């Protein structure tokens, strides 16, 4: 299954649908780089993401580090599998990363 990266305006960021792996992580990395350069909070809606491998984790860490003090990387609505993979990220080292569940 391929990855679809849909731009969202409210909140600013992207909705990810499908599977994020080494074959398509470059597409997400390019999109994130352009947005990170503008600064400010960036939200990734992970509700439609069925799978993510370590290359996906790396691109998220890079985006958070590049944002630094200019904004937060907000990861919204990860499913159980993606949430388990995200738990491998040393979040305490990335103070600007937030994981949120969808508001009811």
C-alpha cells in the first residue's frame, strides 16, 4: 500500500494515509522540510496511517529537531501499531513533540 500525504490548513500540516516506510519516506521528508522552514506548529494526522517503520521515525525526529524552538510537531490520532512504534522515540529528548488523541 502506498502513502498519501494530504496538506491540511486547519491545523497546518499533513494527513498521512497508508504505510510509511523506506520506499516513500523521502516524499514526506520533502513536504515536511518545506513546512518546517516556515516555523510554527506543524500537525501530522496519523489516524489513517496503518504502518510506519524506523525510516518514518527518523523523518519525524529530523522534523522535530529542525523545528527546534520555533514550533511543535504534533502527532494526532496514531493507531495502536503506530503508537507502539512512536513509543520507541526518545520523546524526552524531543521536548517539542506532542502526541494527541483526536478530540471527541
